C-alpha cells in the first residue's frame, strides 16, 4: 500500500506539470522555438503516460502480488501498446532534439529560417516512427493473446519483441542522443574558446598624426573596431545562451536515461538470462522509476529556465 501512496502524487504531478508545459509553450511567444516545439510534443507524450498508462498500473499494483488484470484482453492490449508507445515517443523526441540542436549549431544558416510547418512535419514523423515500432504489439496481442495477457497478468511476454523493442525503442536512440549531445558540447566549447581568444586579442592601435585626412581615416577605423567589438560580444552571449540551454537538455537527458535504463536492462536480462528473474516488487519499482521521468521535466524547466518559471506562475495565477 505504501507503494500506491507514492504512485498517486506521481500521476497528479505528471498531469498538472505537463499540462502547464503544453499551455506555456502554446501561449508564450518567447518559448516558441524549434527545441521547445519538440518539448511540447514530449510533454504531450508524458501527459498521456500520466493519463492513460499510470492509472492502470496503480490498479495492477492494488491487486497485490498477483497483479491480476481486471479489464480483459482488448484493454490489456491497449494498455501495453500505450505504455511502449509513449516511452518510445519520449526517447525519440529527445533523440530528435539532440540532432536538431547539433545541426542548428553546426549549420546555423540552414536552420535559421526553418518554418513552423517543417518542425510540425518532423514531430509527426517522430510519432509515426514511434507508432511503427510499437504497432507489432497490438497485432501480436490480437493474434495471440498470450503475448500480452499470460493468465491474469497483463504484460508483454513475447521475448522476440522484448529484444526488438528494447534495441530500437531505447538503446539505438540512446546511442544517437549521447553522440549528438557530446558533439554539441564539444562544438560549443570550441566556439567559446574561439570567442574568448578573439575577445582577448590586443587591438592594434593605429598611430595618429595631425592632418584632416588622417583623422578621418582613424575615425573610420575606430568605427570598424567598435562594430567588431559589438559583434564579438553578441557572439559570446549567443554561445553562452546555447551552452546554458544545452546544460538544461543535458539534465533532461540524464534523468531520462537514469529513470529508464534499469527497466530496459532488466528487460533484456529476463530474456537472455532465464535464471535472472527479478522479484515482482523490483520490476514494479523499475517501471515506476521510468514513469517518474514523465513528471520531472516540468520541474527541470522551472529550475533552469526563467521564462518557463514566469509563465508557469502566470498560468497558476490565471493571468493569461
């Protein structure tokens, strides 16, 4: 019962927090950029986890160690499919965000004029790939009920799909995400060093001399130097902003990996090592640790992003 007491607040925070993120990005123009549109779609996935998946998991936990499923085959199939779909969508969103940020920093001119419709198409593509990866579960469940409902226990039992799903829905996107994030951090550090080197380079003073023509020439050169200095400061500030945003996303990535890695590692182990069967309570803990990641993102945005924090407060005070 103490586990159930912990589960209920997770559901409430997941619903409320992700709804705030969806409303904040939809209403606040300063939050409407490429990365945040993906975060909005990610919040939709996390909201659906809290709305559709978690309540059934609580009922499962409430039935005790037997985890007896009370709602029949069709709802079991929907529950298992939704569970895998939302998790897959979440990591594919994070994977796409890491790719988009790397491309945006590496080729700024190519991404500068990216329209809302292009971003929307990419988000639709992420969901389409997620559905394509997950759809075999629905088919397997309808063709052979034992793939999702073994006796009275509703859980994915097809060992081939467990391996396939874990690799394509978690481990491959995870590798892409880590590589892209590493390359992004490396590139930003290189840009920061370059900006600091330019900023610290001594400006060659031109020798001044009397004479009207030479004074005009010196004024022109001084104007160019002033302009270069402003451009340099602007570039430094831009790099610092990108570094800060990358750190926030790094925290999001780290929490997601920390929350979901134990479950997927355990998933693979149960198939490859028949003698390594985990205790039911441990499996429940790993599953809910994954669900916790759906509730943490709004908290991360509040801590690290001032605009998100201000927008959340305005929404809570009904000032929009």
